[in-house]
């Protein structure tokens, strides 16, 4: 089925990328096969040379995975998508496919803890240096760029403090210095934000989160143009094999069908909860871009159509009070994952950012009293009542 260039987002989310087989199935099929049969030796040779398109081996060509890639690319307004085994594999594939020894990354200091470990512990021995700057400080980004800087990396909104970066301004800065801008769009998804249209070169996704939406599978994706993603990133995946499974790709396809509806519902619930927490006597500060008190609220409203379901807040009383709140919940799930229909709660300083040093956490603004909630799709009054038990 060919995509209509005039199709709206919700239509693309349901229809894009599907190619029906001779069985004329309505739902997308799963192709659980490792290899494919060629019509002749000549055809096999042509496919391995790259002269003829078609399936070769499921490490890098699989029809179900390809449907997911084409659908997500359509939603982001991109030429190409490469699906990976996890969100971290997407970041690794981007770095390994596009960087070389001697290159330099400028990264926001407000990124996922595992990404910091990847940069500092595993890329550094290969001669790739990383500098960290405050996400919203454009001057700091400018000062950190060197002649060998190749890539600017950020999450916006950030996890867990929901800081927002000016994507357009950073894209202009990156391109003026011959750098690539890579944006992790995990919290917003293309339903709420499309970084490529704001000037970014590459978008990273943890499909595990909102793209799935029900906490069922692990996967990731890299989205961009044919050269950077279709050649550079895909070349690494083809050889190294951090590959998405066909079953997981099929699950993510089902998630994309309801993505826009879910992201709007998550955003509505999160805004109500953020306002409730902001007025609570036990809470000293709430971090959520949908609140007028958020320092980048106006920017978020300009480049996002919604504010996602993730928020965080400082509980008065530090870690003891934060853990008391978490342990008092009966409805909300204590887990570090996010993007689920079920509301989840975690203590970032000892979970998602627990592998960072105390100094690194302080620099990133991760305090001992910080609690992160990924607001699900339950009734908001039930969520509030569950939290009030521990806050009270």
C-alpha cells in the first residue's frame, strides 16, 4: 500500500508502510524467519551486492521490521528509519555508525543515566570525547563546540526534570559549526513533537516507551535521511546486529495505531496531576512543561503540541520522604519504566540515575527528594488519591 502524501498523522499511524501479501491479510503479518530463498544464484549475488532490493537475512532485512520503520519514518516526516533492539542500541548505533576516533560530542547534562555511562565508559576508550552542558543554556553549547565536534546530543523534554531545549536554535548552531543535531524524542514522540521539522538531523526513539504504550516489548529506532541513517547507521546495524525482532516490530506497529490518542490522554492526565501537586503542601517544586511556572513553558508550547505524561517533583524531607511516598502507593506501580498505560513511580537518584556519581547527579539537578511519575491512563482522581496517602 503506497502512502498518500496528503494523509494526516492519524491515518499514517494506522496505514503507512503496510504491504499486503498474496494472502490479502488486513492486519500486518509477522515474518518470524531468519533467512529468505532466492530465485537464482544471480539474484542472491545481486542482493548481496546491493544491486537489487529485497530480503537477504533478518538481521537487517525483515518485512515486519521494515513496515514499522516506514511507518515511524512517515510519522516523523523522515526519509529513513532504522529499527534497533533497544533505545540504547539506537544511540550506540548512531554513534558507532557516524563517529570515529578523535571526534567530539557536546551533550546535554540532562540525559538518561545509561546514556552518560555509554558516553563516558564505552565510547571514551575508542577516542570519542564528550563534553556536557546545561540543556537550556545556548551560550554554553556554543562555548563547548570545538573544531573536532561532530555531534550535538540532547533529550527534550529531558528525563526526569522535563527541561526543554530550543531545537531550532540548536540546529542553527550545529549546522553553523558543521555538526549534526541528534534529538531523543522519547517523551513526546512524533505525536507531540517533530524535531526534524525544527531543523534536527536525527531523531532517536526508545520504542519501549510511548511508541509501544503498554510496556510489552523493548526496542528503539533512529530516524533521519537516507545518507546518515540509511547508510551510516544502517551499515553498523547490518554488521553488528543490534536488531529489532519481528515480533517486537509487530507489537510496536499496534502501538503506533493509537499513539496520538494516547499521548493526548497522557498529557491531559499529567497536567491535572501537576497542578494538584503544585498546590500540595508536601511538595516544594513540580517540573512539568505544561505548567505556567515551568521556565520553558512558552518554548514548549511553541514546539510541542502537548507536554507528554512524565513529570517530577521535589518532596519536602529528602530521600526518606520520597521513599515513604513511593512505598505508600497501592495503585501506582513502582518501576523505572515509563510510557505505559499504567502510572509508574520511581526515585531517580537511586534508580535511573543511580550509576552517576553524586557530583554528576547534582550537576544534572537530580536531588534526593526528587520523585518521577509517568502518568498513565487511569482515572486521575484515583491516581491523586493514591499519591495523597503518602504525601499526607
